[in-house]
C-alpha cells in the first residue's frame, strides 16, 4: 500500500512538472498569436486554390515522417494531396529512400528534406540534384543513371521527391515567381519577433518537446507503432495550399494568369503555427485527420476569402509572402482554449498531488512517531544512582537550612 502511494505521488509530481512546462509554452504561443493576428496587419482579398495538401515532419529531428506510403498525383480538378502522401508545397510528394525505386512521371529532387515544419530547405543552387523521369527511377542517381559524385547531405538519410507533370503544368504559367523558401523564412521571422515574450532559443523549444514526450510516454498506454524506431515520435502536420491572389489590380490584364501573385498559403499565414494544433505520436494518429480535412475543404471550395499580411519582412509592398486562409484571430482563440485546457489540467493534477502527499504523511505518521520515540530513548543521558551513604544535593541543602534556623 505504501509503495503504491509513493509511486503514484512520484508520477503525479513528474506529470505536474510536465504540465507546468506545457502551460508556460502555451502561454508563450498565445502571446505570439495575439501579436501576429493584429487586424491592422492584414488586408482581406480573394484567393484561388490551385493545389492543396498536408506536410508531415518529425518535430524533434525535423525529418520526414516515417510509416507512410509513397505518394501519387491526385485526380481531382483541384489536386489535394492526402497526409499519407507527405507532399509539400507546391505539390511535391515523397517517392522513395536513397537506393530504392521512385515511381515518378515528372521532376525528381534528391535531398534529405524539402520542408522541416518551419521553412523550405532546398535552395535554388541545388538544381543539380534534379532529374526528369518518365517512370521508375533509382533514387540517388543523376540524369545519366549514375550515382551523384557529391553527396548533398553527408551522414544523413536522403530521399527522392516527385513533382509530377500535372503540378508542373499548374506552375508553368507563373515561371519562377514562387519564392517559398524566402517567404517561409520571412514569415517565421516575423512570427517569432511579433511578441517580446517568446522562447529564447530553438534549443529551449526542443527541450520542452522532449520533456513532454517523456511525460506522455510515462503516463499513456503503449500504442502500436507503424515504423521501426523504438522511441516515441511527435509528428507535426501542416496544411498548405498553392494559391493565386485575386486582387482587383489584375482584372482585365491581357495575360491575367501570368501576372497574378502565386504563393504557398497556410491557415494562419505562417508555416510553423499549424503544427501547434495538428500533431500525433505516429502515423495515422492524433491530429492527422483534422489537418487532412482542412486541406480537403480548401480543395472543395477553391475560391475563398484570404488575408495578406502587410507588416514586417513578409509584408513588404508588392510582396505576398504571408497569406492566411482563415480570418485573423482564429489562431488566438485556439491558443486561448489550449491555455485553458493546460491550466485546468495543471491545477487538477496539483490538487491530486497535494492530496497524495497528505495521505502519505498520514500513513507514515505512526511509524515516524514510533521511530522518534525510540531515538529519544536511545539518545537520552543516563544518570548513575547515588551510593547509599550519600544524599542528593537537594536533601543536603534542606539539612543546611535547618541547621541555620536553629
């Protein structure tokens, strides 16, 4: 009984520490959301969704999620890549690992990653790691079918990513006007700098994530993993959409489509924000279906209101680096709900912990009192008895006082 109570108390204390970290981090995220979603920083307009999908990365290693199958080109009028296809904007899906066969009719990119949950990671200088394919292709070989002489990412697992011909046809009228890497960096920078109260470093975020994973692993029931790794993973899902901004300035142009801004848009205008709400412990779990439903909704209703950021690096004049597909303020509401959940959980767990501590004190009260009594007995000084012919000091003092009175 006592051992069980001690074990429960230790678990509750550990859980309470984890919830304290979670409450603190959610408060930091809420402060960022409030600063990011100031209504005066956004301009409402209309967007047209060309392609939509969901990307997935391992939050700790920033690597591609495992346990999903190779992707393929969707058949809808507005292509929507499902989560299991692991596609990134503008519609480039995971095809195979290095050394395996990649089934792709289009352009294959050989790289460790294309998107790490925050920014796009392949710069334009890595065009030498792209090949054109009309079917199956051995991942890791150049256009001549020979292995690349220079490793693009030494000591890392490389993958092949396919941009199918259907996506290339969608992109063709816009040329090289999609600046997804630069725009993701600008949007994430503005989001981090939007509030004075923020996490000090990326290392602190990863440390909190590890603590949260340990807490979940210690308290949750074992789940079936669909990948080979033995450690529990946290997958971040980011719904995205390739959109054109349908501003009135372009109506009536001779070549209207070619002049419209094209950009990778997100729910809240910044790639990293969605991962705060859509995550899971492995493939096909957690928020994967919620994120997928968001992308499906964008594909089903391609003409929709959107909001273009007008402040910061991502909001420079004539730049469309940050486009949100939900009204500003939605992320703040979700973040507030998240803080409420963690607040209730923290104080509830704290109350249970205190009750367990009080119960432990009650259980240990009698044994401790007995132990203290024994210690007092062992430590008390022993007084030797007086000889029979001697009297105690008090008796001697009484005899002396009697003699004086006489």
